[in-house]
C-alpha cells in the first residue's frame, strides 16, 4: 500500500475588471453577482474534489506490492474458494469503509466538525482511552508495513540479479543470492531519504506511485496470460494446493489457507487512510485537494467513491490472483514477479521489479513519516527549545544545497530504519510477513473501530437487530484475523527452519 498527502495552494481569485473610455470609471463586471466564498466552513481553502478524484486516489493508495502475493493465495484456496474469499473481503471492506465515511463529521453529517484523520475520528467518537489504543495499533501497523516493504523491495532487487543470471547461464543454474545485502542497501537508502523533512508530502509521489503500481501489475498479468497460452490452457484445481504431488500435508494446507486470508487482507488494507483521503486527495490539477463541501455531504460522495474504487481494485486483484494461479497452478510463487515462474523476457521482469523497488522506496517514507512525526512531536513537547530538538541548517556540496536537520531527527530516524532493516534481515519471508501484517491489522483498523464509531455516532440501541448484526460481523472478522495470524506465524516458523540470517551468501 502507498499514498502522499499535502495541502494545495489557494489559486488567486480576483474581481474581473473592464476599463472604459478615457475619463470613464472602472466597472466591476461581477458587482451584481453574489460573491463566491474562498474558504470552507472550517476556514480552509475551498474544496473542489469530486467522486472521481476521490476514487482515483483510493485506487492509487490501495494497489501496491500486496497484489503480487495474490496468485499464491488463490493457489492455496483453489478455484472454488479463492475468488469467493477475495470478493467476500472486498464486500466487508466496502461496508466497513462506508461506516467509517460516516465518521468524517461529528454530530451533524453536513455541518458537524470535521475529523480529518482516523485517529481524530476515534478521539471525537470513542474518547481518549480508545484513541490511545488506536494510536498504538496504528503505529505498530506502520512499523510492520515498514518491515514488509523492506523485504518486498529486497526480493525484487535480488530478482533483477537472478533474472540476468538465468538468462546468461541457463535456467538449470541455481543463481542463488541472499536477500540480506539488498535489505541493507535499501536500509541505507531509507536512512538518507528519512532525513528529508516532509518527503511524504511531495505531490508527485502519488503520481509516481500510481504509474509504478499499475505498470508492474499490468506486466505481471500480461506475463501470466502469455504463460497460460504457452501451457495450452489454465492450470489449478478446485481445492488448490494439497496432496503428495504438491508435497503439502493436510495441516500445512490449513495453515497456508489461513495465511492466504492474511495476504488478501493486506492487499485490501486502506481503512487507516480513508478519512485522510476523504479530507485530502489528488485533484485534476495534480495538487492535493479535498472533497467539496455539501451538498451532497462528503460521506455520500465518499461512499460512492469507495464503491467505485473497491470494484476496480477487486477486478485487478482477481485478474492478478486468478491469472497467476491459472499460469502456475500449485507452483504459484508467493511473489509473482520474483518466484521465477517467468524467465523470459528477462528485461521485462527487470523493468517490472525496478518499478516495484521505486514504488516501495516512496511507500516506506509515506508509511514511516507519521511514526517519525509522532516521536518528534513528543520530544519537542518534552524538551522545548533544547539543542536536542532545535533545527540547524546544513549546506551540502558546492551547490550549497541547504538541509534542515536536528539531533533528534538524525538519531531517531536512523535508529528506526536500522531496526526495521534488522528485523527484515531476520525474517525475510515476503508472503508470511505480509500475511501476518494483514491479519493483525484487519480486524482492529478495518472492522472494530469503524463499527464501534458508527454505533456510538448513530446511537444504535444496544440489543437491537442492527447492533447484534454489527457485533456479529466484528466477532466473525476477529476470528478470521486470529486464524490468519496463526497461519502466517506457522509459515514464518516453517521458513525459519531453512533460513540463516547471519549468512549473506547462503
């Protein structure tokens, strides 16, 4: 998953003037028209975003590297359950997202105070204690995504090297390479980028992310279709991977199927940023904008945008998952572009994996900046004006490029990147780690908090049919999250048996 948020400048607006003949006075052409407000009800620049710009930003934010694991997920579940599970996840996420969209304003749905972030909505609706719980879960989730992104980027970097090796040495060569050096390289890159203030708010990052994600998804689908044609038809079975031929026991089948739930949940996870998209999203002017004020209400527009974006995303996910499974059958890798079901054209694989790396460099920063900002705000509040938090201007090179740095930013951000890099080296298992992150974040952030906020805001009567159904949905999704997390942990344990994190050449 990848997005970037910033505030657009207010475009200049003025009165249209007409100059008369000599001696005539200047006439205001718009003096008979009612003046148009330049700001919204909260004093911020006038919002002009629409259903389509909101939909585009959600799709951009949702489609990320998680799409590459869906072929493996469908392979574990089979043709009977795989597509059905993906559609069910889409339905649940759409429904809970509509509940969350209702929480953009507190009280009155049209004129109530705005909640511009997920945590703002939790604070306004559920109180301080739930806010602290939600904040801890959000920060933990962002930390986990940083680890997953580091793994995914390193796997793609390694795949670029292996693709060339297979091309020149033949497909029978093992062309072995460790992910550890590439995780270290990615970590060094992030240490440098993390020192740039507000890097996540550069407007063109969303444009680059959209181009990269759609490009490598399209390449993956295209290569899968070519493989199906070369195979003379689709592979796979109704039950998915199981049996002696696939070297998978019944218990392994259960764990892997549960992990597949986590992979699908990770691919769909965007609830954490939905209200921020509702408050601020890409406009047609390539700068950040917001959904225009009512009528209709922002919640109604966002519900329609969520429906459009979830439908489009589900079609893309079904294509990636089903085409990948049809191409490889039980041998579908946990990353469609790095598992080397495809060998040629090797240069196209290199291009796709390079797109993944570029995308994930930005994704890491977008997901890490909120964690950086949280700790730095706490430090500034604890030691106001101290040398630890005071910013200094540092000039780099002969071009005299100036950077603003502070001791706390340098130390804290470097330490954070170091820890995520170290954990990624210890557990460089793309599918299992992504499945675990998706599982542990799915219930609390996608289901529990939206349901509880909706119940509180709309004063749903305790014990009523709606109250019972909403809590049944929440309880069912909690069971799914726990089961998926257990399956992902089993996958990590299985892969650890053959992994030596301290050997860079193994």
